[in-house]
């Protein structure tokens, strides 16, 4: 998970930094994002700090080249790719996330995906895992930005909500241990069965959609 300058404010980002520090210290924490429909989306910061999660393997296997992990968090996927010998860079606006990613050996920078980034237009793969399609509250804008970062033959690998769950975008709230933190911020959910229209609007097409360990993914390429 990451945030952007168009998304959560300072207090929400501070709370996210604190959550990661708690998890790293082995202390339990409950974190949810509540969307405008009143639906809670439970986050798994403890899972992000593990070496692998079920469903990661097929995602990682598709990243056969220079990979940008957008919203890398504590660097689970970035470090896994680095261990496999793949050139990968993680970016996140959470300072705590970047410190944890670097501590586990991942290459990571404190950056916003909508700001200037190294390798723009030359990345072979981009990752939007762990709900990061929600960054900024506008999947079309995010995918269009990711397309700018890609090589013309590049691939975007995105994790999606299961089909039938419904897509949503708008103002969401962060809850930590059931307490609301900060002010509402832009967030989105993109279901697998709504992907085609959003991809087309971003000049992308889906090469394939797959599921593993109860998670849904798709690979997109520029048209």
C-alpha cells in the first residue's frame, strides 16, 4: 500500500508509518479502509512484512526484467525479485515502509508515483499489488500514469478485487484498531469484471486474468 500527494493527508500517512513500526515490533494491529459504500477493506500489514504471501509466486514469475513496484510497502515483492536476480525498484511515500524495505535488502526510494521517477518510459514491468490499484482514488488516472512509465512493450501486473464484488472510487476513511484516523482520502476498488473498460480508457488491454490462492490478478499492456 502507498499514498500519494492526491490521497491521504499527513495524519493518515503518520498513522500508516506507526502501523508498520508496530507490526515490525511484533505487536498486533487492526487496519481497515472503509469506502463510501460503508464496506470495510481489511489491510494486512503483517502479511506485507512476510517474505511471501500465497499467490505471490505467479505474480513474481511474470516479472522477467526491470520492475517497478508501485507502493512497495515493506518491500516483500521487491526484495523477492531482487533475491531472484531480477532488477527491481520499490517506491512508496511512507518513510517507515522504505526503511523496512531497505532493511530487508530491497532497493527502494521514497517517491510518489505521480512525481518524477527514475527510468520513466523504460520499465519492463510495473506491479500494483496488495490493493494499490486504489492509489489516488482513480484507477484510470493511475493506470495512465503507469503506462507513461512503461517501455512500449512493457507489462503492468495488477491485483484486483474478485469479480462480482463491485468497483468503487471516492473518499474513504482509515481505521486503526477501530478508531478513525485523519480525514477522508481518495481511494478505489477495481473488480476483475470491470477491468476491461478501465484498461481501454487508459490505452491498455488485458493480456490475461488469473487467480491464485483466492487472489485475482491481470496483466495489461499498452495498445
